[in-house]
């Protein structure tokens, strides 16, 4: 690629990034097409970080004229998303990619190294294609590496359908040229959890594609199958008013909790997994109804009102002048920037070198999560000792 054009690329209808949703809920694809896809600031920042990653890899590989890389890099430094943290997280991704490339080269002198390569998996998914951040093809091994710049939701590589579809596209394209025996798929997410890798065989990947992907992709393409609500609804465009999602969450109200008077432990454990999803659904519904009201829709029994207002100065300079003239001089308060703000200003590496010894990180408040969560178990003894 001669230019960095993430934002303008055409996306497949059954794209890999949303495959976890259409594999679980095939008819959601057709349903969500009724709603406009409005890009968020988080998505725009993610695109920007991917572009930085791409430029850095091209610079390392030397497969793009240096003057082109420098010009594009200069343009990206002027972006609102450019920060020391952006440099740090993309450096972490590129460092992993370089280490992976060199490790593959040590066993295969001429691997195929592809940056932002379009991968076609339409043999199994109608019109299916996507873009692999980094694909390395060599004798014995196929490496697929994906960068995630998000800080809100941790993404794991284990049986990740997006990466598996990318790998499927790469395997379809290059299997006749290389003796691929192992497929390694890695997610690099510097802001949350670092690096996770999932490994499978070509046979295992194709079996998954034939048994699970092909039939469900056909249903999704034709708008068939049954609706199925769950965690995968998080980014569905139809999530606000989807009936299946509503029914999924209102089933709790239909449970009979009268006998016995108290919930059993088993019932509590049964309810916990849907609690977060339930709260998310309610927030989505309120946000949707509020936005519709702002646009003129009248909801029977409800009205729009002004929310809590926070007072602010119209002009700090005028406030200082007026207060000083009135004899009030003790009007300042000096506060040290927060840890996060200071780290952002100094850059992570310099911050650690200069202030690392002075930073405390007390244990966080206990939070109940599924056992599959990668964080270490909370220890009351350790917490008491630390405090």
C-alpha cells in the first residue's frame, strides 16, 4: 500500500471483526442494516493507531520509500490523537512484530511478510474478506498478528473468530506455496493485558470453517436463523431496540423467587453472568430513548429536562481581576497533576525513569468476575499487608 487508508476501505458485509456476533446470532446482520453505522472517537483513534503501527513496520522492513514514510509520519504527528502514549503502545506492538519476524527468519530464510494484507475467506463466508495487520507465511508456520488499541474491553486470542478468519484467508491463499503445519494467531493489546496467542493446525482450522463458519455464514448472509442475545450484542447497531435482547434480559423478572424467600447460592451464581449485560442493556435503552426525544420524538409519560449543570467561569482573567480589586487574593490552589496526566505529559519511559520509585499502586477494590478472567485472584491477606 502506498497510502494509509484504513478509514476509507470497504468492509465486507460479514466482516471478521464482527464475526463473533454473526456466528452467534446470524439474523443480526440483516437487522442491524436498518441502522446507520456512526463511527465513534474510539474507532477513529483505533484507526489512527493502526496507521502508526503500519508506518513503523514499513520503516523497519524497508519496503516503502523512506521519504514517503517520513512524510506520512510527519502528517500523523499533527493529528489530535498523537501523544506519547500513542508512540508507546505502537512501539510495543512493533517490537513484538519484529521479534516474531526475526524468529521466523531464523528457521526459514525467505518468509513472506505482509503488512495490512487483504485476506479473502469468501470460500467459506459469502463476500468475506478482511485486512490482516501482519501476516507471516513460512515453511511449517503461519503467523497472524493483530493490534488492538482499545482500553475498554480485553480481547483474547483463544479461539478468536476474527483472527481465525484472517488465518483461514491466509491459509487458502498460501497453502500451496508453503508447507504450513502450524498456525499461530496473536493479539497485541498494550493497554489491556499485553499479548495472547492461540495456536492450531490447518486441519483444525478448516474443520472449524466447515462445521461452524460455513453454515452460519450462509444463514447470516440470507437473514436466516434464530436471534440469540448475549455479550456479543455490545456493538450491534440494533442493540437498543432488539426484541430478542429485551426478552433475554426481562426473563429475570419472570423467575419465581417467592419460595424460598431468599435466593439460593445456585440462583445467585446463575444471575451474576447476566448482571453486567443487563445494566448495559438498560443504559443503551435509556441512551436511545433520550436521543430520540432530543430529535423530537414524544415518549408518553416522559419529558426532556436539563440535567445537572456545573458552574464555570466565563473568563478566568476577569474573575481574577474582579476578585483582586475587591481585596480577595487567596483565590489560587496549586495541585500536582494526577499520575495519569503526568505520565502522559512526560511519556511512559521517562516517567518510569524519573518518578517510578515514588509511585504507589495499592490493591484495587475487590471485583467479582468470571473465573476465566486472566487477573490474579484477590487476596485479603495480601491486601491487609499492603495497607
